């Protein structure tokens, strides 16, 4: 009997084609210690398997019941799980915090009514981003981000990206190499670069997305009162470590001639002016993340993307037309978590990479025009390169 079971297992294992490592987004960075691997697994379970209910802290108002429900396979979100932010139209701050801002909790437990966007409140829809490689992005030094910034377009290339300086919650420890200016810090996560660190992003997501309070974010989104933690601080910290140590997306078809030509076209059309190919990390207590050169295709800066992408809503001191450059690594795998098709840009309005490029404006207008003037073959090659990331 045992032999028969072993034969069956051998047959199943031998005939089941495992996905290539570069075809999936989840998984840890290489080089974690045994203890770090255990922390990664604990965070993986909390992120992907923990489902909240009314009995363990959910709501009463919420958007999702788990972290993984918005980030399937650690990839980009689907419009079904989109977030809606509301309440701020300029740098004067959110004027609708007393009416539920900045995030719409569109679902509710029985006996409670979900929120509605108040009359007159500006709003925007945000799709959940992919999670992979975030630990590398967190470790880019503030000095390097500032070096990429060009607020006055001193080099005359039409691109004037700026860092997003914001006040941050008191519970956040300084990131390595952090620079403080008049009580403000450079933020780097989120569509508007509104979050300072992965701890900031995670604690806020538990609170705003699931209505689950923690020691870091103890204010209940429904009552506005401070309540006891509904999730253990260690759980939050495990999730943060999981996000910090998720591997970076691995490119595919890197030896393909059209992909290589497309990469050259990506540079010559000017796309790399914002989507910087190579960044580096500073020091990290996790050796696998420390002093590493990586290739996310972002500068982590805010750029004016023109009126076409102006939703009339903003966060911090960003303009309503300004959006943080999204990292392009993993772009070709996005349909895997989006139901087999693309939903790109901040709200998913673009259903192909070509459409996303053609919706660029503002600082990217001239670059878009250079792309539009390429031959059809050249466009296809550039798109093949982006799909290979």
C-alpha cells in the first residue's frame, strides 16, 4: 500500500509542471537566515491566511476582510477591490475627516451602514499595488531620492519630479539615512507617495481597509474613539517583515532580440527620465537587502501627469495632477492577479500598456509623443520589453 501511495505521489509530482520562478511574484528574497525565514512565514500567514470577522476585530466599517484579498499572489489589485479616497483638493489638508475621510469604508457589518462620499468631497479610486520588492524601495536613501528630484527642471528635459515631504505619525521610527526638514520627512509609498514606510503603510491598511485597530493606529474609524488593539503588535511587525523581504520581480525573455531593442527604445524615447532603471539600497540589518543594486524602474518622485489624470483629489502637499512614479518591475505579470487582463494607472482605467502610455500627460507629454511617433514594429518591441519586466 505504501509503495502504491509513493508511486501516486511520484506520478503527481512528476506530471505537475511547477511555475518558473520568474513567472510568480511571491516568495522571499534569497539569503535569509533561518530565523528570518520563520518571520517571513509568520508574516505570510498573517497577510494571506488571516481573515477578519466581527469576532476578531473586523469593522464595523471596512473595505476588505484580509490583506491578501486585495493583493492576490502579491500582485496588483482588481477594480472589484478598489479603494476610494476622498476629502482633499489642495495642500490645505483633508476637510472631510469628520465625515469619514480620507478613505471610504464601502462595506459594513450587519446593523451598520457603509459610508457614502459626502456631498462636495473630491475623490479618487486607487487600485492596490503589487507588493513585491518593497523592502528594496524602503531602503533607498533620502539623499538618493533628493538627487533625482529636479523641481525647477534645471536640466531642461521637461521633467521636474519632486519628493513628497510630509509630517508622519509619532510612532514611526526613522528609516535608515532619513533626512528631516522642519518636521517633515520624504514619503515613498502609495499613489501619491503618502506613506513613509512599510510600517506606516501596513498599520494604516489594517485600520482603514479592515477597520482593525492596532497599537500603532488605535483610533476606530467608526466611532472616532481610541480603542484597545484588535490585532497583536507582533502580527503587524511580522507582516511588515514579510513585505520587506518579498523578492523583487524577476525579468523574463532577457535575451530576446525584440526585448533588447525595446529596452533601448524605452531609454531613447525618454521613459527612463521618470522610470529609473537602477536604484540601490543603503544599510539594512537584513543582509539580503543591504547595499544592493536593483532595477524597479521608478524614481519614487511625484510628477505632474497633466489634466487627463487629475481626479481633483490629493494627499499631503501633492498637487491633484501629481502622482508618484509607479515601479514597472512585475508589470508583465499583472494580469495574473487582475483576472487575465490589465487594469493600469492609479484607478485601473487603462486596459493595456499602450493605453496607459497614451494617457500620460503633463511632464510626460513629450515622451508620449515620441512613443506615438515610433513605427508599429518599434512600439511592439517597446511593449514587449515592458511585458518582460
